């Protein structure tokens, strides 16, 4: 059992740079330009095999922000929808593009529910 915990700790340490980048991207959606955000998506595309962990981490970041802005509740729903789409083998790139755009629009008040 300890070996599993040690492996997990090493894995988390190795991913520290990844999570720092995610914090910069998704921890500041209110102040980030959509063009910068779309350029940052390349990073997410590189983490394709770890996308479920990445989305779960982003979800935790959004959970922390709910008390500051209730829009993050909807963002958490968007993440869960994204996970389901990926499970159903939807096009990865299009699904992530949609996730990024929809979350940014939700946070920045530009989400049109027609």
C-alpha cells in the first residue's frame, strides 16, 4: 500500500509544473483574454492521456471559486459534460475547444443561452 502512495506522490510532484500552468490559465479566467486562452489550449491537447485528471483538477479550482462567483457552478457542470463527451469518444480537440470557449464565456458573462 505504501508503494502506491509513494508512486502517487512522485507522480504529483512530476505534474507540479502542469498544475501550475493550469492554475495560471483557469485560476484567472476573469482577467484572461480569449485569444491567450485559446493559445493555452495547446497545453491541454498535449495532456490528452491525462485529461480526466486535468479536468478533475480544474473542477477543484472552480469549486474553490464558487463562494466568490456562482458562475463557477455552471463551469463545473460544463466540465462534467466535457468528461461525458470524451467518454463517448467525441472528437477530443473539438470537445476541449468547446470546453474552453464555453467556460470562458460563462465566467466572462458572454454565454448566450438561446
